[in-house]
C-alpha cells in the first residue's frame, strides 16, 4: 500500500498496484484503494517514483508470464491418443487424451464433454486423484475456496458446437462474458474470462491465480483464466489445448515470424497476425469445385492462439453463441456444498497436496504463520459428506462437515471468481435449468438425475460484491439497538464493488424461523423486516434509522411491507425463544429499476419484489447477522 500521484491532474490516491493493461498503445495502471475502489492512471502521468514502482511490478509480471510459457514448452511431449471410437468427430481427440477422467459423446450438433473439472493425470484409475499439476499454489488473493470435484456429466455436460459458424457481430470478452466459462480445456477444466466480473481487473495480474493460471470459484469449482499451455506435454504442440464455447479450437503460442516446423509456428499453417480476439485463419486448402471436376481454394479453419499477455486465449467469440445474463448459454452448473468464502487479505497459498483417495491438504501463510486446511469426501451422491479440518499455527483444530444437499445447485461462478465465478447463477425462470425452452439439453442418461427445479428467488453471487455493516463486528452479532429490545431502528449498511452495468439497488432483510412444513409453498414461513427498492445506483450505503417519512433520499425510494405489522417500514427483529437467531440482509444489483404493481396498496411484499427482479438481477451480496434475546 502506497501513495500514487497523477502529475497531470494532481490527483493523489493511497492504494496498491492491481494491474496494468495496454489500451490503444498507452499503458494504463489500475490502483486499488483501501476501500476496494479501483482508480486507473496512465503510466506516463505518474510521478517518477510511482512510475518506477509500476514499471517494476509490470516487469515482475512479465517474468512470471515468460516463465509459465517456457515451463510449458520445456515439458516432454507424448502423442495425443486417438478418439475412442472410429466415428468420433476430430474435436473429441484432445479431450479423449485425458481419458478416463474426461469422456465424450456427440450428436449432429454438439460434442458433449464430461469431467469432474479437476486436472487429472490421464490414464489413471477412475476414482483416484493424481493431478497433473499442483492447484492453488502461488495465489496471493484468496477467497477461501478449495478444489472439489464437480458433476459435469449427463445433462450437465459441457457442449462444444461441432459446426461452428462465424457470427455477424463477434462478442468481445473485454465488454461482456464476465460470468461463466468461455472455453473448455482438453483436460475437462473450464476456462473463464481473464477479466473479473468488475469488468476491469485482470485476475492474472491481480495475483488471484495459481502457478498454472487457475483458482477456485465460489462453488469450490476449479477453473483456469489463461490458456493451459501445460497440457502440451500430453497433447503435443500441433493439437488444440482447449476449445472455445463457440466451437473454434485454441492452440498454443504463435509467432508470425516462426518458420514451418518451429514450436511457435501455427499448426494449421496460418501466417497472418492474430486479430483482436487472438485468432486467425489457417492456411487455405484445396477442395472440390461446384462441378466436382475441378479444385478450388478453401479458406483455412479459423482458430485462436494462446498469448503470454492479455487476452491470454480467445479474447471473445468469433463464432455464433447465445449470450444470456452476461454468459454463454447453455453451459453447466457447479454444485456448491458450503457457503462461499470471503477474501482473506494477506494470505498466500504455499502448498496443495493429495493425502489419499478424495482427501487433500491446502497450506497458506498469513502473518508469517502457516495454516492448514485438511478436507476429504466420504460417501457418494446425496449421501456424500464434505469434512473440513482447519489447523491453526498453534496446532488447535476445528472441524466442519457439509452435506451434498446443504446448498442449491447453481451455475458456475463466474466471472469471477471471482468469480466464478469465478461461481454465479443467472436469473432462473427460463425453463428447465435456466436454459431457453427451445434449446433443451440432452436427456439424462440412465441412473442420472435431472437438475433441481428453478429457485423462486434470484441469487446471483457476484465475485467482489460485498455487503457489510459498521454496526456488526467480526462475530456477526447484531446489536440490540436494532431490535425490539433496543431502539428498534434499522442498522447501517454499506456495499462495494457491484457488477458492471448496475442501474439500481434493492435491499431486503428476512429470517427463516425454522424448517418449512411439508405442505408449505416455496417462500412461505419467513419473516420479512425490510423491503427497499429503486435505490439509485450512486448509493453505496444506508444510514441507520432510515424512514420513509423523512427528508432524506430514502423518502423517494420504493418501500415494501414487512411481515410483522404489514407496514412499509423497518420492523425490528423480535424472534421468540432462546439462543441465537440468524437474520439475512441482502442487497441486489439490478440492470434497471423494477416495476411493481403490489396487490396490497400499502406496498410490495418481498416475494413480489423478487418476482419483479428475477430477470434483472446482476448480482447479490448478503450479510448474515445473529441476535439472541436476553433471558428474563
């Protein structure tokens, strides 16, 4: 953390170097303030000492980039395995090289790729976990997520178009696709946009990726954000290391000056410089003419290449894709079993190893002291248990156990990790599994279950989008002042880093008093204490004790009714019974202000609000607080 000065504007900010990018020939430096905001300064306008510091950091990143590329090139190569079936499409070859942990099937339109999303060594015994590279090591910006196997199988398999077509208007990953995957590596690991869901942070430059360009999303789903060049030790350099979700392949590094046969020559004979999406055409070939009696030149196959600098792989989609809610649709979902973690500032991951079958250990250093997370999976399917043991530097241990059904299924995070994130879910309600009704997924195979039905409330977790309260400490306790045992006023709130494109906010506070009865409908049996909407996008906090009948800005917002007294106001928690009760505050980032026609003239209910914003929710952030009423 240091002070940075823009000599042209005189602006002075205190923050940390986050990233640097070349934009239209000029290098722009991103500085993250202490409050999480990001400021961008042209490198040329920085004070001399600040410019030197930025150039030093940029040089360090370049060394890392070059080392990754060199390490991948230095690996021994073995030939790719042939497709498992004689009639397999050529796109299946790279994926089949990682059998039995990656498998393929196909129809006329799609290649379906199944995997558990982890980088297995090919050829091993199914059910074992020997990885081709260590995961997580080197990450310096950690969200407390760990790699867990995912069920990218059956109806939830990845889909690669077998007959890609050029789009009339390509999709740039600089401007969108900040959620979900944009490509699939040959080892079955998804690849997300290198830019986080804030639309500006390069995950690689920000220190969020491990030594092989990956990290875990909010569903504990491992994925890459840069091209997995390390796969060339299995595939060789003439085979794609990945396929973009538009169906075009992604090859290794390319140098337009390289000669045929050299490592950085295009395997498809392309010599043109890469376009803005990191792609170009292969060398033209000859094909039959219209009358089949002559030959004509046929354009070469369009494909992408990896690069050592941004965009690292495909910089968007040259081929036709459907984009919904800022991600390519359809695509699989990740399956979280525990609540998403929060950033652990100052932590650096130093080790990751396999302890046994479905058992791993992650080590990190915080404040100069080593911490260890040991975790394992016991059981199968819905009976599976995820057992975590947290070992402190002094040797004390704490254990937590999660079950497979402890959280609803959701789409992969996205953008990012952060985001997928990377692990976020688009608004549901578009048909089965949130996919368009006119593009049904293939039916589940025998013995497999279809996805869970759509959830009624939008919950789109956005990487970096946070909700806090200055009144709530690290123990999560809600002070009595904000309950019926105190002043009965609303607590202060603050949020940061909403998703790009946010036009409005909504806020709710609710409590689930107990498990619903079997005959309850979804959404019933919850107590609602606050419903606010049409909050301007410029608002980043709520003062305590806000009221509709005030002279403040909140008087112009939409106020919904609580379930305590059915009034359009804050109702203080007053839950009966001993022990802590949990209350959930949620802020929704919306792409537009909701239009609500409440059934009750006093105001909209929480359910009416959620129904109105299910298709416009860009992201949500939650804050869980607890309160125990004093015993009498």
